[in-house]
């Protein structure tokens, strides 16, 4: 039997989903149309030719720079809009998905990091470094994925558009399907997030997260920050994370290590689901993010601890010397 609390959660989650779809759709819709139009002008081919040599490092065509720029300057949704407007192989889309998973929404998410005391150079180095390294490694290791990616609900285009009206209509079609797919993913997701909030499951998850915090070298009081970032994301979970850092007494070291972990692996449900319509294997994408997050954070914590020990030993030697 459905209770009033469940109905309230469903209503609030649906409203949040519609609001999110509207706000993000306002970005995806015009960007998709603009990119489709630019594809049929001399402007985009010229930019593509200019940056193609650099993109080849990642096994990407020059025009694949468009979703990377959009994703980093705006957000993951804008990056996906850029992908939807291009004809790319499964390998190219997978590489872009991994790179964008590590580096997207740079301005907002960097602002969150700075707010909790993480240094700017650490955030930018880790995010752009992981994105570039992952693109290069996947390109060198993966030999398959040469077939064209099929973008879920996006209709197949068989005829080459003739004239500006046909080009605009093609862009309109792609943009509409892009926003529709966004709604089908975001609305259920927001209902789930609302359920987690209303039932206080984030706090319950954080108490069970102590073994993970210990493994990556941070104190248990940073667990709520990690859970919020993992479940909701850096941008959506900003309020929860900032509050947790301020009220739970999380140290600057633990806040930094938490963000190093979350840069590689955050919003694991949302980000993974968003890439499903792009026609790529999402489980390897999720696995790459999780393994990278643990390996990188454990390594940073290890070197940080060694440097601290060296510093203490030097200070002790100076006192006794």
C-alpha cells in the first residue's frame, strides 16, 4: 500500500526530474542544433583540421573535440549533446565517455572543490591528467570498436540534407530525441535520489562506508562527503558535501583525498545511465572509474604520508642536531 510519504517523495522527485530536464534541455537542445548546422559549414571542418593532429593522440577524429570542449565548459549533458550530433565509432564514443567522466563541468565542480579547501592545481591536474591518460591508454590497448555507434532512440539518417531548412530540421530532430532520452533517464533518477534523501539513506550509507574510507586513507568523518559525491555527484551533492566538511570536522587532507577519489568516480548511477543511450559498453566504463579512483587515492595517500614522515624526521633531526 502506498503511503502519503511515498506519494510526496514521488511528487517531489518527479518535479525535480522535470525541472532538471528543463534546465539541462535548454543547454542540450540549442547546442545539438548548432553543432549539426556547423557540421555543414566551412567553420567546423576548418577547426577539425586544425586540431586533428592533437586528437589523434587519443584515437579521436578532430571533430570529437567538440563534445570534450562542451562537456568541460558546460556539463556532461552538453558533452553528450555534442556526441549525439556527430557520427562516431563505438571506440571513439567510449574514449570520449571515459575522458568526460574524469573531466566535465570544470567551472562548477572546481568551485565546489575550492569551497571545501582543495587546492586548484590539484583539481585541474588530476581531472585533465586522468582524462588525457585514459584516452591515450584506451586508444593503444583497444583494437576493436570500429563500427559506427548507434545512439539509442536517435533515428538513423539515410539522406544527406539539402539546403538550410533540411539541415535545421535534422538538427531539430536530433535535439528533440536527445532531450527525450534525457527525460527518460533523469526523471526516474531524481525520484531515486529524492527517495534516498527523504529516507535518510545517505547518512545510513555513510556509516557503512567506514571500511572504504580506511582503505583510501581518510578518516571515517569524511564518509558522508564520499557517499554524497558517489550517489548524487559533485555538483548536485555540493550542499551536502560542503555541510559535511564544515560540520563533521573533516581535515583539509581528508577533504583533498576525498575529492581525488570523487574526481575519478562520482555520480556513479547517473553518469553511468547517461551513457547507456550512446551505444557503448557501460560496465567497463564504470569499472575503469572505480579502479582508477581507488588506485589513485591510495597512491596519493601513501606519498602524502611518506612526505609527512620525512618532514617530521627532518624537524626532529633539526631539534636534536
